[in-house]
């Protein structure tokens, strides 16, 4: 249970700071990922994004789903409503919302995805997809 609560608290802290110092928070996530041998998922959202709300309700608000996510990943919510969020959107060429980028602890982009389908798709195809699936996503959305 402790392993679930700590990442959830990290997520809540990130969301509640109104994106103040998000770049520092992102750096901290990569440090934690390196220590815990995890990957980082940057989840980009914006006000008024209906698919983003569906994702948050289906994934972030469900402990059973977050257990699967937190097993190998650190999930960060980044809002494009704030200047630092906008800067990161430009840096990573975010092409719509919701937008997800999976990266290793060295900040190498492993996978990208835009839109929302289902919890199963997010877990099985995005987070735990094959190298072939991830390469296809990167070819489509650009690395």
C-alpha cells in the first residue's frame, strides 16, 4: 500500500502546485525514476479537454489502474494552461490533447501517444507495448 500512496502523493503535489516550478518537478521525477528503475510518463492536458477528463477519471482516479501504472512508471500531469507547460509542449512537439510521452531515466523518448481509447489500450499498448508498437508510434508522431 505504501508503494501506491507515495506515487499518488507525488502526483497530487505536482497537480496542486499550479505548475509552479514544473521543470524542477520533472527533473525530480527523472531522478526518482533512475533510483527506482522506472520510466517517466509526461501526460499533457489543457482546460476544456474532454478526453483528458475521461483519462483522469479512468486511470488516475482508480487505485487498481494506478497500481499498474506505478509499478514501472512515474506519471506526471502537465497543463498547457501555464507558461512552463506551454514550453514543454513546444519542446516535445505535443500535437493535441491528451498527449503522453514515455521516457527512460536518461530522458530518451521511448513512446508517444495522442488521444484516449481505453484503460486496456493505455496499459497494454502504450505502457507495456512491444518495441515494434512503440517504434510505430514514434514514426507516426515523431521522436
